[in-house]
C-alpha cells in the first residue's frame, strides 16, 4: 500500500488535454479525453442495463447501481489492464469531483421534490408509520453493528459506525418509491398515498440522522468538535430558512406562467446552490447537504420551481448522476466478501434490513387499523432503497467508518432490497377494484334512448395542443336546453419518466389525482386550468379533470379503468399524429399509437379516435358563435350506427349543420365484361342491409324531419374512386364522423392495405394525403363485449412496424 502511495505521489499531474495521437501522445494520459471516455462507457452500460431490466419493471437506479459495480473491481475491473487504462488511480479525483458536483445539483432537485407544506399536513397514520419504519430498523441496525464490528469492522470508531448502520437500515428512497408506485398504478390509492407520505417524512428524518452521523465521523475524536459541527449545521439550516424562501418567492412572483424565466434568476439560484454546498462542506458535513437544504426551502408554487427543474434535470440526471454510481462501483469490491462467515453476515444484514423495515411499518399500520394486505403492501414499499442509501454508504466509506467488506455487504443489501420491492408487491398485493355505485348500463350512444341519467364521456389528452378541439367538441355535444346532463371526465395522460419533474407531478397528484387543478386561486394557473374553468363558467357541462401518470406502455390501463370507474359511454382519444403548418400529419409519438390500439381492443365502452385538424379553431367558441358543418359518412354496420348516433347528438346544437351521406353500391358499374359474380353471403348481407335501413329510418324520423339544419343524401358508387369523389364534395366540412370498421358491399371496394389499420378503411382514406382534407376526423368504434375477428385483426396488423407509423 505504501509503494502505491509513493508511486502516486511521484507521478506527474495529468494534463487537461492531449496533443493527439499524431503527435505521439496517448489521449488517455490527459484528463479531459479520459473523463470523456469514462462518461461514454458509464452512460452506455447503464442505459443498456436499464433497457434489459425494464421488462422486470425495475427503476433505473437499479441499473445504475449494477452498472457501477460491473465497471469496478467486482466486474470488468478483474482485468487489471482495463482498470489501469480506463480508470487509473490518478484519474479518480477528476471523476469523483464531477460526480459529486452532479450529486449536489441532483440533491437540489430532490429537495425541490419534497414539499414541506405537504409534510405539515401529513396525517397521524402516515406519521406513525414513518416513525415505526425508522425506529425498528434503526434499533436492529445498531444491534447488527456490534456483530459486524466484532467480525469485519474492527478498529473503527464505535459511535459513528453505530449511527451509520442505523441510518443505512432505516432509509426509504422517496424518489424511487414514487416511480414504483406509479409503475404499479398505486399512486392515488390509499396505500400509495400512505406510503408516499410516510416516505417523505422518512426522507427528512434520514437526512437529519445522516448529518448527525457525518458530524460524529470527523477525524477529531473530541465530542466537542462533533457538537460544534452539528450546532453550526443547525444554525446554517435556521439561517437558510429565514433567507431562502422570501428571496425565491420574490423571484417566483416575477416569473409569470407562460413566460420564459429570466436567465439571471436561474444563474443566481445555481450559484446559491454552490455557495450553500461550500458552506456545509466547510462546516464539516458533506457539500450535498447545502444543496439539499436550498432545494427544500425554495417555494414550490408558480412556474419558477418547474423552470429550474427543466433547466437542470436532464444534464444532471442523464449525465452526472450515473458518474456517481460509477464512482461508487469503483469502491465496491465484492471479492472482499469471502468465506461462509462473510456470506452469513450478508444474509444477516439483508434479513435485518428487510425484517426491520417491513415489520416496523406493518406493525404500526395494523395498530392504525389498516387492513392486513394494505399494511403488508405499505411495509414492502417502505423497504425501497436507492440513491440516498448509496450516498450514506459512500460518505461512510470516505470517512473511514466502513471498510471494503462492510461497504460491499451494504451495497448488495441496498441493491437487493430495491430489486425485490416491485415483484413482491405484485405477488402479494391485489388492490380491490372499486365497484361502481350504480349499474354500468350505457356503454354506447346508439340505442341509448331518452335516459335521465347523466351522459358520461371520457376525453383523453396528452398536451395543451389537444385542448381547444376537445373543448369545442364538448360544446357541440352538450346541445342546448337538454334535460340530460353531460358529464365529462377529462383525463390528462402524462408519462412517468426518470426525470425529477415526474416526481413534482406525483407530489401534486398523490392527494387527489389532479395536478393541474389548483384549488388555491392565488397560486396562479396554467393553460389547462384556464381552458376548463372558462368553459365551465360559460356552459352547463360538468367537467371532472383527472390525471394518469404512468409509463406509456401501460397508459391504456389507466384509460380503461378510468372509463369503468366513471361509467363512460364513450372514450375520445387523440390520434398519434398532429397537423403541421403545411397541413400534413406528423407523428407526435409512435407509442401513443400503441395506447390507442390497446384501448380499442379492451375498452368497456365505445371509443373515438380524434384526428385533430383544428375543429372550431384554436380557442373555445361560445355557444351562440358555433357554426360548423359535420358530415357523417354511412356505409353500414355497428360502428357506423354509433357514428350516426354521435352525429345525431351533435345535430341538437343549433350551430351545427349535419350532413348524413349514405353510400350504396351501384351494381351497374361494379362488374367487368366476362366476369361472373357469386355472392355466397347474400343472406347475411341482406340482413345487415335491413338493419341499416331500420337504423337510418329511425334516425330520419327522429332528427332529419325535426331539424332543418340536417341534410340526408344517398349516393350510389361503383368503385373506390367514385367514393373518394363523393367525399371530396363534402370537403368544406369541419368534422367527419365515420365508423372504424364499416360493413357492406361498398366498403369492399376500398383499399385494404393502409398505413394505420386501426383507423379502418374510411378513416385511412380521410387522413391520406391523396384526399387533401382540412377537416378533423372522428373515427368511432361501437362497444361490444367481444370484438369481431376482423376488427381485432386490424388492431394487430402492422404492429411490428410501428416505428414507421
């Protein structure tokens, strides 16, 4: 060891940059190219591991911990040539500096995630669960520390080691827990709310205990030094609590919603984070405490906090944070766990950590009269570890409190406890589905009749871009003077990512699921709130906004469960493409197509896919100003019956001019000389035609004869070209209503191959560039307990080539 130190001291300092290989220099002997190589290697490995672990529903922190360990002496580091070339000892100072700088800013983001106002409102149950989830594992951790001290950690200072072990056992990773809850669709359940509240309290207490442990672990053995460190740290927190909130509240008031945040304010904030980090490092606790305190104290209301997250998170979370895990992995040597004694201690530590956390949380939950399965789920969720655990262990390692073997044991414990959380919760916890208070009868518009129950619809949207057309659709659907109440549930579909801003969404959603619906009028509001509040004041429509925060691949589950819970008669989804300035459709996100297909396949009611080309303009139109032309293209079949019913409801609005065009086959132009046509489905076709005739006759009697704003036209066509020509005649329409899978002889003439099979033959014709339509399109599918094979096939078709969609 002494020879290594001598070699390191005698080695020349690394230059910042090299002169290049053509000058005879090895770039890896310079600091900048070497750290660039290290960053690229870390990012590649962690992202590949995250992709591989995604099917197991593991949070990205697991992949980053594993990646760091694999890059160190426990994995690739077995090859000494690799270790000395890519991670030479003299380069680790630069790597650690960058990693800790990124960590300071990440802890600033973690502080922004914690809302002190929410903590003050934490219920007694959550507070008791947090205390139980900290107290028992802390006590057991101190007990295990004596066993470890006798066997593998002899010679360390007893006091700091006991505190570090207690803190390591009692931590719950709040950011990781939030993502697991969202992944499992538990965010807005009672279990999710309770676990989040308890974890937030746990997080704050863990940081206080860690500060105590760091103060005790100084090189000075005098208790007076540790006392001074702790008192100065407490004074720093008190001083910041008086200075930081008013300063940042002043800045926030000068950053209105929708306006860019002044660059000076961002610069001052980031400089303040660094200054606070310097002060806490000078005091003797870690620099990251200063950054965390500033983040916690910044007011969460308004656009300023969100803008700060947007400015910082991608660079920090995507680039610098993986470096910290790599730096930690280089210190982790699994080879130090040797023999039955060490492996037995590893099992003891893992069992103690899991038992203490789960038993403490479950026991208190049961005392609070929480059902047994819910209590077990809370206990399993509270057992989540993550970044904070790794930080605690690294500080202990750097301060000499943890040796190599103890450090490796505790890293494995943190990795395993986080890895098993999701599988165990999935295996043991089945949240009871809330049954509707009344029977779910009306799943379609067609044959609804004159029901007095509210007409319920679920409108889904991904961004503000979808709002104007959605509001205008609601306007024309409500009619005027109808006795029947229109009840709209507007679901904001938000993707859960590894970003800190996702946790800000979680914070707002965990109480009521309505992150953008602010009850406090003084906190300001975003464009979504403005749109809904203005519309509710102008109309008699009741709108209930909700939010689904989940991964895109499971987003359809939120839509389906939302429709069932709210007993919706129809779901309206945005098409996965949006209109460009030149009028062409451009893919918004391919993954949204997957969401639409899954909803179409499993929906508990009728579904509409809306191709938005600006129906009604870019703002809400008042009822008296509505003047739109809506055209229903009727070919036949159940889906067309639903589209016709939808059009009939729209026709009741005085500002809507409805055209109904029924397409019939022109037999004279449908045969070619010498051909023989044999219809083996004649009876089936005639039966469906009679049903279509019956539906159309009922529609004409109910609407066409009653409203002078409605026109009915029958057109006979012989081929696809004539069909397209007829549709072009109605090109001045503002909205087309079509069935997704129409039936009848005319449909057989249309092109079967299409870019988006889930939109059906007519829907694809209306969105194709060949037709050059400026009208929005609503493609409607009627609810059936079991979709036809033909309809299902259209949803499965071309799934492997979605990337091109």
